[in-house]
């Protein structure tokens, strides 16, 4: 009997993996359709366009996170689980593309993202777009795992969580741009990879915080909105504090802004340290709340 149970569990696991792989293939096809003007093979192999590679890989990381959310979500019976995994996975694919398009239009709105990545091979822009995909993957992961008990209510909650999460992501990203002591758009357009990494770290940190806020099972909108608001406010406050921490503790004797923007060759390592400080603070919030 025990062996029979183990075989059944193994078959179920193979079914979940197969469904996830199918969603991945559909996501790959969707990317090709959405970006029909981009010759993916040429950018990856012939042109060695690292900016595009960053963005492209970021999309698939976000997609994998979403698939994992669908698989680890509330379990019922095998058939119901497969239907739920496939439904949420398929719904999440267009949401991932829409979120990226909206975020690019509203966050990096001063220049053409496609031109920066495809024509100019701007790696700073590539990593930001990659992290927008990944942050949305985390948001959709939280939306799937924290959905309501009934399937229909769960779909509704899933969409509302996605809207709230992306609104917060855009708002906090614009706040980040406001309180930095340099023009983020201008530096990224000048191919400043250090600024791109730093900004990407802030976006990823907010994505992690929003995911954590919506990860718990849904009870009511009042509780959910309070949790999201408190954690978002805490995260927004911590971002500049952690930047100061990175400046004074992780990079003693140096000015972070000078290292990132005020020299002929921006210090990519300094940008990575700043990004680490942001993501580190987000992880601390997730583990502390």
C-alpha cells in the first residue's frame, strides 16, 4: 500500500512538472508573438546582445516563479490541481507582458526601451527590464498563493492583487527616481550600468515586499490592504536608509553617488552593493513580519 501511495505521488508530481513545462513553452511562444519584430536567435547568437539576453532571461525567470506559485498553491485533488496550475499559468503570461509594457512606459518613460536594448545594446536598461519581469513574477506568485478559497473568487483576487502590486511597484519606483541625487533616466540612457543595477535592486526589493504582503491566505480586503500598506510604507522608508547604510558601512571612505555617476567609468561594483542593500532590506522585512 505504501509503495502504491509513493507511485501515485510520483505520478502526480510528474503531472505537475509536465503542466509547468507546457506553460513554459506557451510563455516562450507568447514572447515571440509579442516581440515579433525582434529576431531572438540573431540577438542571442549573432549579435551577442547582452542587454537583450538580460531582459530575455529575466522574462523566463519571472515565468518560472509564476509557474512555481501555481504548483505550490492550495492543493485539492489531482485533476483540480492541474486545472488550477494551467489556468493561473496561462492567465499570468499576458499579465507579465502587460505589466512589463506598462512599467516601461511609466517608469522609464523618457526613452524608447526597445531602441535602448536592441539598437544601443544598453545593458543598464536590459537589467531593469529583466528585474521588472522578475518583480512581477514575485507579485503574481504572491497573488496565486494568497488567492481566495473558491476558484472563481481566487481568479478575482488574483487580478486585483496584480493591479495593486503593479501600482505599488510603479509608484515606489517613481519615488526612488525622485529622491536620488542624479537623473536616473539620463544616466541609464548614457549606458551607465551601475545606475541600472542600483535601480533594478530597488525595483526587485519592492517586488519582494509586495509578494510577502499578499502571500498569506486571503480573508478580507481590509486586512489585506492594511498589510500591503504597512509593508510598502516600511519598505519605502527603508530604501533610503539602506542606501545610507551601503554608503557609510559597506563602502566606507567613498561616496556612493560619486562612485556610480561622478566618474568617467561608473563603478559597477558600487551599483551592485547598493542593489544588495535594497534587496537585503526587503528580505529582512519578509523574515521579520
